[in-house]
C-alpha cells in the first residue's frame, strides 16, 4: 500500500508517517517509480506507536515495541525490552503523581490559609475549597 492508504487506515497523516520514517521507527520500501510502499506489518507498527503515544510514551520510547514487532512477535510488548519500557514509564508516572499530590496539598493549604486570613466566604458552599463563612 502507498503512504496515503497507510495514513488513512491508521488514522494519521502522511506527515506523521514520514516523521516516523525519519526517526527510524518505520521503514518504507520503494517502488520502481520511487513511491513509498508499506504492508500490513507496517500498519501494525504504526498502530502500536499510536497506542503508546496515546498513553504518554514519546516516539523514542516506542522503539523497543517497534523492534519487538519487527522481530516477528505477535505483539510489541512480547519482548523483555518492552516490558522494561512499561516499568520505566510506570515509575515515571508514579513520580509525577506523587509530585502533583504534593502540589495539590500545598495549594489547598495556601487557599485555606488565605480564606482564614481574609475571612472570605464561599461562593459555592458545596465546594470543599471554599467552606461557608461562619456566622457570628
């Protein structure tokens, strides 16, 4: 199949496919007239890349999965390097989540301190961050 058909079937642009090719993630064969030519295995590679990018992997981080598919495996996560990449991404996410929880707690405390300091009432009593102003 040519690049336009692959792009259409994968739901991405031809520009993205050329980007994958330039990055070494996708390799096109060339027809006698110089057109890029792809097959079903290339579609699987592109679908794998898109699925991983959709859950936060960078293009470079998809490389172990692509290589696993190129080795003839049924799934891109059948290889030890892919499982390592999953674990690495999980650790990265856990670090980000912990940091966001810290920021959330600090922001909540700063908001609470400001409300107390300024005696501000709540615009919406249902909102946990704006407790209702106590009546005297």
